[in-house]
C-alpha cells in the first residue's frame, strides 16, 4: 500500500521532471523562432487566438451578465447596488477572466493542438521532418506553444472587457443602477496591482495550458486511440493545473 | 572485398530488438556507392526499421552503422542534420505534411534550408512535380490525393534537394502499371544520370529485377541471400526460391509466429 503510493509518487515526479526539461527546451528555442520565423508564430496565434475569439466573447458576455444579476441580488441587500461595477470588474479581471478563459482555451485550442500534433506523429509527419533535417520541436512545437502563450492574455482581456459590458447591460440598462456610479466606483477602487494580478495569471495559465497540450500531443501513442487519449488528458490536466495554480497565485497576491 | 571508399553504407553486427522481439541478429550489410540496392524481405521482417536505423531515427542495441565511412552513432545533432540534408527519404505512407499544399510540401526542404528566391523555388518544385507527373496537382491539399498520388508527391519531395542518397520505402505499392513504369525508370535514371546512390525497399520481385544492381533478402533478422537479381533467382536455396517465386510453402512462414491453429480454434491454447 505504502509501496504503491511511493511508486505513484515516484512516477509522478519523473514525469514532472521530463515535463520541466521539455519546457526548458521549448523556452530555449523560443527566441530564435520568434525573431527568425515570426510568420510561423503569427499563424499559430491566429489558430489559437482568433479562432477562439467567438467562444470567448459569447462566454464573456454571459458570465458578465450573470455577475450583474447575482451582484445586484446580493448587493441590494446591503443597499449597495452602486458597487455592482466594482463587483463585476474585480471578479472578471482577477478571477473569472483568466480562469474561465484558460478553461475554454484548454477545451478549444488545447485539444486542437494536442490532437494535431498527435496525428502528425501518428502519420510519420514528425519523422519526415526529422528526416528532412528540420527539428520538429522547433518547427512544429515551439510556434504552437508560443501561439498559445501569446493569445491567452489577449483572450482573457477580451473576456473581461466583454464581461464588463455584459454586467453593465444587466446592471445599468436592465436593473437601473446609476451609470455614473457604476464607472466611478470602478475607478476609485480598482488598483493597478489588481490588473497586474489578472495579467500575471493569464500569462501563467497560457504557458501551462499550451505546454500541456503540446506535451500530450508530442508524447501521444501514435494510434487513433492514443491520440484521443492524449487529447482528453490535455484538457483534464490543464483544467486541474489551472485551478490549483489559481489558488496558489491568489494566495500569494493577497 | 570492395575498397573502403566504394561503400556508401556498412552495417556491422547490428542487433536491434523491439520489446521481446529481436528484429535483427548480427546483421551485416554493405551498400555500394552509385548503385541501386534493393532490400527485400517478408512483411514484418524489419525493412522499414532498418531504414530508420540507417538514418538514425532509431538507435541500435549494438553494432555499428557507417555511412560514407563515418559512424553515425557518434555524430552530433548538427552533423546528423548535415548528413540528412544529403539524404532523401520516401516514407512507406508518404508522410506528407497535411496542413500545407502539395506545392508547399515539395518546397518544404528548400524553404527550410535555402534562401532561394521564390521564383527559383517555384521552378524547382514544378520541375520535380512534373517528373512524377503531378504538376497539375500542385495546388491540391494532401487530403485530396489518392494513396498512389501522395506517394509520388512524397517522391518529388524526397528528391527536391538533389540528395546524394535516395532511400525509398516501398515506392511501388499502390501505383498503377503506367506510373509504376514511369517511377521505375525515374529511379534508375536519377541514379545513373545524377550519380546518386539508391536504397530501395520493396516486395516487388519483378520490378526489383529490372532496376536493382544488387539486392539483399532479409529474413528472420539476418541476410538470407544477396547478389544481383539474376544470381538471386538462380539460387538453389529454398528460402530464396520461395520468396522470388511467391510460394506459400517453404522455410519462410507466411504466418506471424502463433500457437497451433487447430489447437487455438478448439480453444485449447488458453489452458
Ligand atoms: N513501434 C513499434 N513498436 C513495437 N514493435 C514494432 C513497432 N514498429 C514495428 N514493430 C515491429 O517490428 C517489426 C518490423 O517492422 P517493420 O515496419 O520494420 O517491418 P517491414 O519489414 O517494413 O514490413 P512491411 O513490409 O510490412 O512494411 C514488426 O514485426 C513489427 O511488429
Ligand atoms: Mg515497412
């Protein structure tokens, strides 16, 4: 029993070590790709970012709307409906923006990355590159990783802005909170530090979600079943990692 | 014995296993420069594996592989890539990059390794596609190609850098008789006109006889026979005759090793 636990832990630590080495290799190769092959990265920013935009905007709008409703029902108990703007802005910028975006990203872009890379492996495309003296880590993995890392903060920002718009629509236009108070409260309470926290989180989540997606795809067993498992694992692991890291980062910032 | 410098590839005492199964047992092969060397063998003997060992995609358990006199196990990644730039490889299933067009697939090595102007790249790519009869398919995506077309595109890609060594894994599978004839002649012509060396894996005994200078028949992890196609078809050995004439009975088992058929059908093997 204790032995099994030890083996499981040992296994986990080994995988973590390999993941760390893999991460360092990606990072080490990033600058040269970013500067010399920027076109590859731009294409992946488009794939990961632009194509996730619709789902991010729709989700952001409705999450913001719900914040407006919930905020109103709680805050009106304290006669503080005017603070609804602050409530929504804080929730979105610091928590929901980065976290929900990361979860949606893992489902939309992460799965696409993992399955694409896994399939490239299964159909010998990575071997073929290797044989054409092109390192697939640099040509395929690094641009996809960077594409994810770059798009995540932008997507989180879009999510928060649209969310705030949704909260405004519900709070001000629907429930009749004063528009001036809505914005003014945000202005007086929101500090730069809070914005930084949100940005910091979404950068970390971008790195983690992209890293795990690329890693799972690259290490997929090269069969149809292997690729589908890798895809599933990339979402599950990203989601768990994001939520755990969110807790840790939040605790650090408070 | 050949002079050292005439040998393109020398494989000495190669051992390689995958899991429990030993695929090569003390394999020795010499591949001469400037010739078309065929590697034949029953399905699953490890022909593809051998190619992957020669290109160091896989590493042997023991034994050495010399390419142009250099032990490839000792090459740094940079030197290995330098060597690979001089090799063209046609994968068994084509292995085209599915996210870019046929044209871009063939242009891929040029774009990665050279700084040629676009016009020149276009010229080279169209020439190579023309040679395999697919200039008209340049704008198609790999998913729109048939198996045989994909393999021909892969062939164009393998030769786009004008390599010194061309490696073909089953180039004739899935081709109609007309393209087969064209490709066979192309393989031979490139070898002779450009002075390159070719390694060709195939089951196709007849085609091999027309294009290969020398062939190796691999079975059970070892070289079962070698020599010119004529020499092979005149050998007395049962194994060689079985393979060359396509007979089901003989020393090479058609079946992958398995428990006794009758016993298994009767469900006795589980006991
Ligand atoms: N990834 C792998 N894992 C385990 N065993 C493998 C793997 N790839 C190949 N093998 C085994 O290695 C042996 C040789 O495979 P290989 O693909 O080299 O055969 P081949 O001679 O090219 O056959 P074919 O003519 O059908 O292409 C087979 O018996 C196969 O079972
Ligand atoms: Mg094969």
